[in-house]
């Protein structure tokens, strides 16, 4: 039954993208064939090949080392709130874990390391390889290929900076693909953070999240090209420096400053969004109970998104719970959805469903990210701001469909 559900999702999700296309007559059958083929090949290699499994195990050890290193810094600055030895005996072992002081500062360390790796020309080499792979397999242009590859490693605003001189020359389809890629993947700065949160929920979380970003890239290109087909020649492009620096220390300093901005945004959004969800749930609580339980935003989202959860291969008995997480990710953000996933009772979802959701939630497709993208891209190419705004809501839909397709593919081959 799960196999049939997955195959249904593999057909229905691209079909839905085509049905809401702005030009259905420009359909090119090679787009879904190439996109799905590349997704399946990447998923099989990354999830089944022993070489990559060994690599991901090592990456998990790197994650633990990064967590310990970050805790050394937070413990020194914040004391026991940051992980240092407590001056008193805690009655509850979890009472000393403060998210803002223990987990979130990992963003600062990763941001600084990413900047340093760009300065050392390590990440650009990886980006160029993945760009070449996407260009050859999906037939996309050089500029879009570079933007797509960069999205796997940096954020939705940083990756367009790598091809900033070409943004004004991108075709409408290429621009939409770039926006969709930003919505369908997550930045390396938060990838490690989410992996640290998911430790114990699934095995080898950093390997799965990295795999999710890698195989969501071709899905994003495919879905975006079904919704906004390409009708013009592509744009050539070469990789440029994200932020030219003169030394490794300057790269670390710049990366830390950028990470601090991101950390502040994450903390502020978490406070506001959790408060708004609580306020809305209090308002819904005034309405009559349904089936003996009070209404809540999570229940409403669960009912709305349950069919999408089912076509990914999740059993119907768990589809409403899964749909609630998918809805939380879309309306609020993926961090809150992952936190909700962590807090679920052990019997709420089976191991396979948790794994599928880990992949399906791994993307920035939400309204908060849309604001960030519109502000960032709009400032880079102000002459195309109206076009970017017009494509904004579509990019959320396309990014969501891309991550759902990724979850479907993983459910089929796991």
C-alpha cells in the first residue's frame, strides 16, 4: 500500500504543478522525466551506497564536535545557561537546556565556518561541481546552475549574491526557478542546527538533511519549470565571490556578523510566531469542541494537509498528525515544525513516517521566508521588483511541492 501511495504522489505532485502552470501548452515532457530521474539517482546513491553512508556517519561525528565546540563558547559566555557546569543541583535534567543559549548559537559557528570555507575556495569547488551536474542533467543555464548549486549550501539571499550581475538578465522562468530553489532547500547555517535538534529522533540526522537539500534542488527546478515554463534562451554565468575578503580572519569576522543577524532573526521570529499561535489557539478554544477535542491551528492544518501527507506514503492513520506538521512549516516555519516533530509522542508516527517528514519539512517555503526573499532580491534587482513580488506566492507553492516530492521519493526507496 505504501508503495502505491508513493507512486501516486510521484505522479500527482508534478501533475498539480502543471495544472497551475501559467502556460500549460509550453509543457516539455523532458522536464519531469529528467527531474525525477536525477532525484531518484541521487537518492539511491546517497541513501543506499555504503560509501555515502560511511561519509554521513563521519559527518555526524563532525556535528557532535561542532556542538561540543559551540558549547565551550556558550558555556564560557553564558555559564550554566550555555552548558557549563551548574552551580546548583537541578531537579529536572532538561530544565537547564535553554534553546537560545545552547542550540541556536550553533548558527554563529556555522556561519563563520562557511565564510572561511568560501575564502579557502573549498565550497566554491563543490558548488561548481553540483552546478555542472544540474546543467548537464536538467539542461539549465550556467547562471541558474550556479544559483541552484549555491542554494544547497547558503541561504536564499546569499545564493543570488553569487550571480548578482546576471539577475537582471535571467529569464522569467530562470528567476522563478531561483526563487523556488530558495524555498525548497535550507541554508547550511541552519542545517546543522536542525540536525542537532533531530538527534535521537532519527538516525544520522545531518546526513539526511544534507541529502534532503541535495535531492530537493532538481525537484525545485522541475516543479518551477512546470509552473513557469522556459520559452527563451538561458543566461550564461560564472561563479563570483560571495563577499570578497583579504584574510581568513576577516572571513570569520564577516561570517560571525552575518550569523548574528540570522540568529537575532530566528530568536525574534520564534518568540512572535509561538506567541501568535498560542493567541490563535486561545481564540479557537472559544468555539465548540469537535469530536470531543478543542479546535486548534494544528488540528485545522492537519485536516487541510492530510491528503498531501498520504500521497507521500504516510499511512492515513498518521496523515492528520503529519499534515499538521506540514501546515505548521508552511504557515509558520520549518524550525517550529521540527520542534513539534521532536515533541510528538513515540507512538504518534512510525519511524518511516518520521523520516519522510524530515525530508518534506526541509525547506524555507513559508510566509516569513517570502518576506526575506522579496526584500533581498528586490534590493539586488530593483528594476524587477514587481515581477519578483508577482512570483512570490507561486514560489511558496512550488517550494512546498518540491519538498513533498522529495519526501515521496525517499519514502519509495527507503
